[in-house]
C-alpha cells in the first residue's frame, strides 16, 4: 500500500508543480520561507502518518531527538490551536519528501466541492497573492502584470484524500491520527 501511496504522491507532485507554475506571478514560496509551518494545524491520516514515520526513521538520531523534544514541549505547553510543526528544523522540513497532503497544496488558492475559495493566510504577510490582494475588501482585485489571473484549484486536503483518489490508486487513507499514539522504534510519538 505504501508503494502505491508513493506513486500517488509522485503523480500529485507533478500536478501541483504545474499549478504552482501557472500561478507563478503570485507565488512567493521559496526554500527557507516557513511561515506556513509555524502557525497552523497539520492534520494527517494514518497512511500519511505511516509514510512520514518511515522518513522520520531514516533521519539521524540527533534529529529524531530534536523532533521528539519539540513534540514533548508542544504537548506539555498550554499551546493554542495553531502551533509550529515539530518537523520544522532550521526553517526547512525535515521530512519533506513524506510531508502530509495539507503541506503540499498550501500556497495555492484552493476549494473543496462547493465551498468558498481559501486564500493562503500568507497573503497577509505580503507573500502569496499579495500583489493582487486588497486588504480592505479581503478580495483578489487584479491580474498580474502579464495578465495571468489568480485561479482557485480543487486541491484542498479533503479532495486530495477523497474516495476517488483512494479508488484510483488503490489506497486507503484511514482516519486522521489526531490524538492517537503510534509507535516509532522503541519510543512513542504523539501528534495532536
Ligand atoms: S511536515 Fe514539513 S512541510 Fe509540513 S508543516 Fe511540518 S515542517 Fe512544514
């Protein structure tokens, strides 16, 4: 199943790369920009989690310890709902190739079924889509200089892990692992 999920990720990455390229005049994502990993929620299904744990297990012991300490600190703090992802290390993702689905389409304007378009929150930080965003009306008001229009895509997390994808790639995402314990090596890692 994991191999089929990896195949799915390959196909998905090609598709998302294409969408990011189409929206290039509005996109400010670059290595080292990690605002989206510092103030959010990062839900993931059992399948995403298992894949991520394989990547985690391939990290050096030092890095694993660092990540576990961050998780412990997170769990013992009176944190708010939004928090920094414990897999973020020196402003880079330590499990990048196995990052969850929610991380992959972040930065684009997304929607799910008939829901409203979601503009990435980094627009307020002067990042993605800020060159065509009016803060007062909270609307996208313009096109890029080259005439490119801001577009919304049906690549929200719920779409990326829906039944259609499961059937197409013969995979099962399972439940979200929120508040569940899953073992890593001899330790126990808890993601909430
Ligand atoms: S898993 Fe990686 S990309 Fe996703 S929020 Fe964490 S650090 Fe960022």
